[in-house]
C-alpha cells in the first residue's frame, strides 16, 4: 500500500528551491487532476436511515468532514460527485436511488455506508429489503458498522480519496470514447416483487420451466 | 351510570360495558389476555359508546393478529383517555376467509386511518367503510400480505430463530443460495415480464381532492389551475424518505397525501422470527435518535408478560437514560426545525454539540453511540460507573441548563423566528385527540396528556415535575414546548441522580433465552415523539407470536392532512417538522 500513499501535489525527487516552493510545483497532469478532485468530493445530500444521522454527526463540528473537502452536501444529484448510501435500501426506495444515480454526472462514486447498504445488514431477511446496494450500483468503498462511527466514515472517505489518487485521466471511464453511459443502470420495476430488468431472460426461463412441469 | 365517565375505573368500565351491551360484548377469557371481544356487526356502535359515554377519546392503536390455526383474524384496538388512567383493549374477530372484513372505525376516531390501512396492507384485513383503503407501506401491486402467518419471505429459512443452519450445527450458507433467483425475490408462478403491466399511481392521485371533484362540471373551471406536486422521497426537508403528494392552488395546499414505506424494514415480521431478546437491538433502529426510549417500551411489554420486577437501581438508570435521550432529541428538533426554516446548518451545529456530549454518556454505559441495546428484561445490561455518573451530574447541573438558556436567548426572541412561527395553526385539542396525535404536539394544543403522569410506569411517580403544556396550538407553542420539556427532563434528572440507590442492576440472571408465558401485553412509554407502544402476543414459545410497534411518528402523521389544508406550501415544511417524525419509526 505504501506506494499509493498520498504525497501531495509535487512529484517526489524534484528539488524545488526553498524560496519558490510556494509558487512553483512540478507535477503531472494526473496528479493535478486528482489533487483537485480528492479535496473537493461533493456528497449527495441524501439520507436513508439511521446511518444518515451518523453522517450528519460526521459533518458537524466535532468530526468535521470539511477538513477533507467533503462538506458541500448537494441536494441535487446534478452537482454531486459521490453518493453516500447511508442506510437500508428498501425495494420501494430503490427506483428513486437508481434514478438519482443515473442523474449524477461523471465522475461519480458510490460509498455503501453501514451493514445495510453493504449487504442488507440486520434487515436482510425482510421482504422489502434489498440485500446490498451493490446488487444494482457499482460500489467503490464499503464502510462496515451499524452504524459506522463518524471516525469510520471518515476513514472510508480517506479510502475513497486514495482510490481517486490512483486513477489516471487516460483510463477513467468517463473520458473513454463511445462509452458515455457506461454506468447507466436500468430502472427496476416494482411489480409483484422488485424486478431487475437486466435479468428478464432469467425470469422468462424460470416461467417456462415451471409451465413445463405443470 | 352515576359517576362521571372519566372517573370510572377499568373494572367499573368493564362491568358497565358488558351490562350496556350484553349481547355483543364478552370478556376475553383466554389465559393471559384481557379486554373484550366485540361482535363485528356492532363494532361501530360499541366504539361510539366508548368514546362518548366512557370517555375513551384517544384511539391508541389498531393492529391485527393472524391466528392461522384457529382460522381467524383478530383486530386489536387500544383506547385511552386523555384524562389519564389505564387503557382499554377490545378486539374483533373475523373468519379467515377471502376477504376478511371488519367495519372501519375511521368515523369514530380519525386516528384509525393509517393504522387500518397498515392492517390492510400487511394482513389483508379489509375495513369496510374506509374511504381510502390503499396499501400504505408496500407498493400497490405487491403480491401477498406479508404479516399473515402463511406468507414466507424469499429468504425464509425456518419459522423461528435461532436457525439450525447457524446454531447449534453451524453450517451457515448464504440466504441467497436457497432462493431460485439467488436474490430476495418472491415471484408468482408463471410470471413473465413481457405481458406484465406495472401498476400506476392513479389511485394515489385520485385520492387527492381535485380528482374526486373532476366530474363536477360546474367546478371544473375553478379547479383548472390546480397543480399536483410530489415532494420526496428524496427531498432535503422531509426528514428522510417521506414523500407527499400535494395538490396546490397557487401556493395554497388544497389537498395532501403522505406516501410512506420507503424505509419499511419489516420490523414486525422479523420480530416474529426473533427470540425475545433478539428483538431488543431491533427496537434501537426504530426511532434512531432515541434508542433508549425504544428499549424502554419493549422491556416494559415483555416484563408485563413475564410478570417480573425490575431492579431498583435499574429503574433509575432507565429513567436517567431516557430523559437524557429526550433532551438530546428535543435539541436536535430545534436545530432541525430552524434548518427547515431556511437557516441552514448553524443552529443545528449548536444542537449537535450538546448531543455529542450525551452520546458520549451512552457510549460509556452501553458501548454504542446510537444503537445502545442497553435494556434487559428485569434491568439493564451494564452498570453505570461512578465517573460516568459524575459526568452526567456535571451535564445536568451545569452545562445543559446553561446551554438551553443560551439557545432560548438566541432564538426565542428572534424577530424573524417569532414572525415565522407565531399564529400559524398546527392543531387544536379536538383535532389532535381525534387523530390520535400524542406527544408534544398534543400538549401544545392544550391537552396535558403525558404518560409519565397519565399512566405512570417505572418510577416516574416518585418525581416531582410538571407536564409541559401550552394552549395556543400554533407553531410557536409547538416550538416552545420543547424547551419546557427539556427543563422538566432536567428536573427529573436532578432528582433521579440524587435518589439513585445502589444494588444490583437486574432482578434476573443474565440469560439469552427468556421464558415468556402465553398472553398479550401492551407496553407503552412516553417517548420524546409521543406514545410509543409495543403490542406483544406470546404463545409460550421462545419467539413472540405477534410483535407490533405502535409508533408515535406514524400515527401522528395521520393528522398531517388536517394540519396542512389551506396553508401555504412554504409552511408545510415547517409544519411537518413540528410533528418531529423519524422515518425509521414511521415505516418500521
Ligand atoms: S447499518 Fe445499522 S445503523 Fe445503518 S441503516 Fe442499517 S440498521 Fe441503521
């Protein structure tokens, strides 16, 4: 992990004379790009359940996420970089979450906060609960806990920053040609139960099989 | 009847009720059960008499129990008097045929509205005469009524916990692997996506007033510029995932329907699979601001069933923790209210500062900041060490009173705030009781109904405190009453800290599996949001047969339509904040 450690904007091994250190920087495009992004992750202001309260506590004065450039909570998805799924994802809520996600512009990240968002948590067996948001959205960081303490949340956010550091502008999905919507997630349907339309073929097959038996 | 209705004791009520309706009211004779069984044809008549002649003006809870083996469904009603005293239970039984039909009590107590809809949604009990019987927690078009005993979830393993796969054999597999779709999915047979027509939300919009008047030709033009707006479920001011469909005439609300269930986490169903003790941590997650108060209600319900005493020291610890929780809740309420009024962040930061100090105490005694899981049947799980007690004393004697003063000084005479809040009507006493509203909103309307006084539980009868009450029922009173309550809580805390005895913290031995005799119990406490109650039915097995949460936030929401009709949309957000709802509790 050592080589992924954040080392600031400057490239290592370049000696900049002391008197101009504040004005001159020797760096790469990637570093500059990620340096700007890592210190200004704007989360979507969006709380689902109990975990959201710890998220607010982490924003408040004692833990103060602003130290990491993450205090600008945006209520609209169009201005947000990061979706913090803070709580139990229910089947009834899922379409709204996916709609929000699809409306977020790239670059966008998803952080699953707490046991519920990661796997369904204590409510996994419930008939209205989705067993983890990763069944639908690509999750970048999982934060364990029920609820994770603000410290844990901040640790997770630092992990996200490390992930940002590792990305290269040449390879990020949002600049790849012809892949503009690479992260678009089709909307699930609230039918007799939650229906993931990406799996329609499977449902079809199951129905045919049952008919065959009958 | 000679005595005025409100002074009748429960025994007298029973006697005179049976005397009044000898043909269709019988006492519930099952061992461990209490109350009456009313014939369903005469339910409305009996309920009206209970309200008008016996003074039971507040319908606390409506819920259903599915007795599969006896092939019947039971609807259980709990009615209370706002003048105080124990509650009355009455039940209606219906044949378990399709559809199960029971007359609706919405005309007697409007507070039955959402609770009846919930019973329809989860148990499939049809309340005839209910004007708007739609699903409430699940979505329209969902297959099945999940709380029926023959409904199995997709991840169903066994009827009751602990599951054999985990214990004692311990061959744990993923629940996913047992389901044909490897997911939490319960599709009906022969389901095919091609010819499936998803349900629309027409019914919701038809339930708004405009649509019902659509065919009124003369008014069509008049109604023409009405507009329907959906707020939520992702809305920064609805306190979580509540959604409301609002119909507007210009800026004035003409009709409104809350839509909930976006955080429906199936507490009731999961609770019926859990053992008694396993439910305790789940109660934390109902109203996640006040896990201590939630624990309290559930512990009382089960202790009633088990008929065990609570250790003396534990009673005091319970009171101390719950009152601290109430202070913390009301502080957050004030911060969030002002947040909703447009003063973003700063006031709530003040509130959170104090809250952190109280959470530190919770963490010191229970190990968790928010989800304390601290109460046990007969006491609490850990003792409060001397240094933590000292910390609490410091808080209660110095810091919290000073900070409350400071907040009052900053806010209560702030012209903008007063102008915004004063004179905007929330609820009057009649509307509030009729809609089963409890908690600060009821008291701000001039009804001094506080369970700590009205039907004292635990050791609340030993403390000297006043029930906070205000009489105008406007937003300003609703706001000020929170400060009054903080002060009363501080008073209780001071006395409790002085009186707290030494001794054991649990009257029972610590045990994982408690033995609970058959019967029913209704444990209710005054949570910061209102009357929080648990209805637990036991059949003597290690798991409850029925576990139902009567959540104050959920029932209080029944009144939201009455509150908001005719007000400006900008006030709606503040009015909703006044109810102080928490979605974890609304949707459960
Ligand atoms: S992980 Fe725990 S605290 Fe977080 S939403 Fe789920 S139940 Fe609540």
